[in-house]
């Protein structure tokens, strides 16, 4: 497989993941972090870091809008639930396994 095709396939997979997460507003970020070690905010930070690596001016709010499909404030008010004490404890327990965002400023 040549590099161009590989990049196109990776981009399509990423777009599919983002679309799926935009559809699954019932899935809370803290649950994603606790189970998989990354969430929509992590994807936003990776997206922002990639844009900056390409010399594209973008801020974190713009990156989050690209991932959430709406502003972060709108998503929070419409979909985010208060984390339970159990979710918060699991978050702290799994912190060493959370995504490292290379290039994040």
C-alpha cells in the first residue's frame, strides 16, 4: 500500500470515529477515559497538535468544535452529566493509562 492510500484510509477511519462519537452523545467523556484512556477532548488535542504541526492557526475551541460537531459549551449543556463519585475514582485510578498528547501545547 502506498503512503497516499494509507493516509486516505487513516483519514476515513478518523472521520468515522468522530462521526460515531458525535452520534453517541450518550457516551460520557469520563467513561471513555476510564475504559479507553482517551476521550473527545484528547481527540481535539491531537487534532490541534496536527494542525499546528502543519502551520495551521487554530485554537483549542476550534479543534473541539471540529470533534464535537458543535461548541464545547453547547455539547456540555446538552449532553454532559455530572460524574459520579465512582466515575471520578476510576478516572484517578486509570490516570497512568490515559493518552499522552504529543505535540500538545
